[in-house]
């Protein structure tokens, strides 16, 4: 009989509230403890602030030259010299890897070292979000943290670390490319000298034969200069390359910053732009629901064990 009454209490609404009333102390204590933990989490652990900044590959006037890609495609690409006829595709190709590059181990280490916080690389990586606008060529970087100051510091040091890292990379490419150009200029000068000597020898040889033919025909002396068309074409090709090399070298030496400072900050991180992404109402409601559910469960468990011992 006692078991039947206990079963009815479990399945009827009247029995449900009867159990809660009987075990209200267990229910209230459990509810308050769980709800308190929820509030602590909401206001101390859960707050989330975000701060965004924007960068892009600089589109300042830089040296675009199709001929440079003809002679040094790999080196021109490493230096981010953008081919004019493929400008949009090229820029997008350089933008896409930025999301992963920002989370590279050396970048994260640099950020952590500058912040001096107990952040781990894993936590820092998860706090960084990027959005790439391929149409405008802009990368939006958002850093999330528990405090506005930490979000600001993460974003600021992240951008600085990335820009400095890219500048070092481009400076290495710049210096390496200059050495290659200087070496190639010397080689082309030697080749032009050699071709000039060959052309002069050919012209002299042709002139001698021409004069001999004129003497045989008693036509007197008729001056005529002639260069082998194959030699002339080779000289023209080498001279074209030489002009490209000299122009490129002069432009690079006079405008180093255009080749090495390629990341432009469109929007710096500023504390007054901080956004509060914390959802306090949602967390409070979830805490209340969780407290209510746990309170009911504990109340019924207490009722079950006490009924069983009778």
C-alpha cells in the first residue's frame, strides 16, 4: 500500500508539489547553491569583451612590372611585387593565409611575452578571430578576453608582432633580391660586352668581304655596315633585360619602405571601441533553470532515500 502511494506521488502533479513541499529545505539549499555558482560564473568567469582592428596590404604606389616577373617570378612574388593585370587575385592570395599566420607559434609567443599574462598559446589562439573581406582587401582582427584591457593588449601586440614579422620577412626578401639583381646586372654586362665584340668582329669580317667583292666588280669603295641578325636580336634582348634590372634596382634603393612596409593599419585597436559580448540575461536564466532542475532532482532523491529507510 505504501509503495502504491509512493508511485502515485511520483506521477501526479499533486504528488510532485507534495514532495517539493516535504523536501523544500533540500530543494531551496540546492537551488541557492547552484544559482549562486551560476551568478559567480556569469559575472566573474563568463564576461567577454571584444576589440577589433583592421589591416590590409598597402596599395601605395609600388613598382609593378610585367617584365620583372618575366625574369624573376619567384623573387618578385616573395617581395609582394604585384602584377598589375592580376592585382585583385594576387592581393586575395596574400590575404587568405593571414588567419593562420596570426596564430603562428612565433607570433603568439611574442604576444604572450609582451603582455606578461598567464595566457597559454592555446587560449590565446582561441581568443583571436579574423574576417577577410576579399572585395575590399581588408582583414578584421578581433580579440576576445575577460577584461577590456586584456582584449586591447592582445589586439595591439598581435598586430605589432605580425607587422614586425612580415617586415622582417620582406626585408630579407628585399636584400636577397637586391643581391640577385646586382649579380645579374654584372652577368648581363659581361654578356653584352661579349656580344658587342662578336658583333664588331662580324661587322669587320663582313666589311672586308664586301670591299673584296666591290674591288672584283670595279665598283670602287661603297661603305656598308652589317650585323648578324641573330646577334642583333640577342643584344636587343639582353639590353632590354639590362634596362629592367637597372630601373628595378634604382627604384628599390630609393623606395625601400614601399617594399618592406606592406601591411597597413586601417583601424587601430582603441579602448573606447571595446564591445561587451557578455550575455548576462541568458546566463542568469540558464543558471536559474539549472538550479531549478538540480533542486527538483535533489528533493526527489532525498525523498526517495528517506522513504526507503522507513
